[in-house]
C-alpha cells in the first residue's frame, strides 16, 4: 500500500481554474507520479461560474468526468451537447480524434469535478460518447460498478481491461472488494474521510495497491470514493 496525500499533489491556479493533479500533467512534472498501470490522470478541478476549457483535441485516450458539485456543460465534434450533474458519469473514448469543450454550466455557481484519463487497449477507432446517472441510493454503503470493459451491470463501456467503482460511505457503512489475481488497485477519496484496510484517508488522498486480493472500506465520514481495478503493469502503456 502506497499512500499519496492530497497535499502532495501538483497545484495549478489560473484564477478561473483551481486544479490538483494526482499524476504528472501539463506543467506539473513528477517522475515518481506518471500514472499507475493504465490510469494516467486524476485531476480535481474547480471552475469558476461561466468559465471553462475552450475547444481542444484528444486522441487515443479514455476520458471520464465525475461531477461532485455544480454542472458541467460538454460539447464535442461528434455533435454531442450535454450537461453533467452530480451523480452523472461521462465517458468519452477519443479514438482516432475528437475535439470538445467543457464549461461551467452555471453563471453564478462554481463546478467541482474530477477528470480522469485511462489509456485504451487499442489506438484509432471511431470516437464514442457515453453518459449515465448513478443515483445516491445506487452507491450508498457499497461499491457500484460504473465503468467496465464489457458494460456489465449497466456500467459504461471502456476500451481497456479496467473496472471503476464508486461508493458513498458514512457511519457504519462498509464494503469489501475482491480482486482477481495479478491485478492492481487505485483508491481515490473524492470527498470526506474513510479508512482503507484500517488506514485513515482524507479528501484528495490516493492509494496504490499492488496485487491485493481484497480491500475494505469502512469508518466513512461523508465519504465519496472511487476504486480502480487495473491490470498489474506498473507504468502507463502506449496503445
């Protein structure tokens, strides 16, 4: 178990944008934090009202947004126009190339969200947009599968051997996840506090786990958690 404390993340302050980078991103470069398995980026972003990221391009990356507070407005070259709210998960497979923009969907309230990148298992292909709502009841006291390679249990389908779970925990609520052999896991605390296998974690903390058979979450205090079940390779792979 390797804990990455929230205060150790990269920091980017642009006035309209306040961002924290778990892994190396943009001008933040840390040779010890270049991703974990196929997980490449976890950015915690707060965007001021009416501001956002103008049209820009991506390719060969699985990109998903997880909104914690506020509303995120998305538009892309596939013709998609969508508003992403708390509980929504948006997954964009960039494939051979796509352009998009993301703006705060409110003129008077900030938006707080996570943007996460996972390397795909193939390059090229047609870009795909997916979005789905997962209710609070769906995630309360359990780890709900939100992303998987086969779309099982009404999860979004990703082009990689990766499973992503989301859970809400408070008080006596707990959950245990069992992983297959030769798997890694990454746990990110989106908000609140929780214990992972007895280790106390706070909002913004992340944990690498190499070849765990099980992991247990308990002792939550208004906690929202993401768990990534990943291939057991150490560095991000180029598709």
